[in-house]
């Protein structure tokens, strides 16, 4: 699938070169100069996250190593691209997410950080987390476990804590916090099931479970388990009805069916 998708992305860039020739150098360097999606992602992220102390070539070597040794990273990247293209009406091309969307870029950098964490390379993983936060304003602990088919829309201010677990096919908008309450140690962060839509500014705190296909409304604060296929709003969050669809993350539908 990644190979087929890469061919589509290269075609997109060829069309864009005709429309915007002044971007020829940029688009060629970021896309056309690469043989595959893994190479393009690796170089793009390394360029954005490099520092004087950890230069681009060093980071690219680390990123290439991760992608070479764990096929699931590129598989998840591909599924994330498909999710963005399907769910975000602002995206007409896969290449748009790769080149310009910091939510996608931050998530892919996290995936490499997570691989490093699993390899017990904690220092490099934490350095990467810090750089992702500085560059993209997205703070994801490298120990968090995140599935694929994830849409991170706009992304600014998103925080995902160390023991968070996110299943596949979840959509998250800006300024969302998946955090602890500040009182526990150990397993202390949320567990988000598949199909969940978390709207802008929502905070889900503690080791709570958000059931499959739930929708957490904008600005809500959730401190307890939420049943599947329910809509939650308010501070503290309360069940007020059900989403219109079984998988609100996929439809991005912010309407609800009333509880009564």
C-alpha cells in the first residue's frame, strides 16, 4: 500500500509543479528526490527537528534505522495519511499533510520516538519528545501507545501522557489533553477506544476509559469512564446523548442525538 500511495503522491507533486513553479526546488527536495515514503518522511522530520547539538544527518540516521527495523511505523504512517485524506475537507492531496500539516508530522516523529523508547534508548526518545513539543507545539510522551488511522487536526496544544493508550481510527482536535490528575503514579492516563472523536479543548484526566465510538465535546473535562457510543459535554463531563454515527471519528460529525 505504501508503494502505491507514494506513486500517487509523486503524481500530485508533478501537477503542483505546473501550478507553482517557484516551489520546484522545495517540492523536488521534499518529495521527488526520494525513492519512497520512508525516505521522504525521515529527511523532512530530521530537517525540522535538528539542532546544533544533534544535526540533521544524525537524526536522519536514527530515523532511517527505526523505519528500516520496524515495518509497523510506515504502515501506521500510511494509515494516518489515508485517515487525513478521508476525514479532513481541507486536504485534497496526500502530499499536503506530509509537507504542511504539523499534526501529521508530530505524530510520525512520535512514532519514531516510541520505537526508540521500546529499544531502551530513553535519552534519544526524550530529546525527540522535547523537540516535537518545541517545533510543533504537540507534547506526546514516547511511552504512550498510539494506533494507526489517527487524525490530529490543527494539533496546537495537544498533550498525551506517558501511560495513555489510543486504539486505531481516532480523531483529535487542537488543545486536547490526555493527562493524569497529578496524584497517581503508574498507570494514570486515559485509554481511548477506536472510533472516538475528541473535540477542541477537551481534557480527559486519569486512568479512565473512553468507550468505542464515543464523542467528547469541545471544552469538556472527563474524569470517569465513558460508555461506548455516547456523547459527553460539560465540566465535569456528562453523557447527554449519542453521536449520530457509530464511529464519529471517521465521520467528523459534531451533531448529536439527544439523550431523551
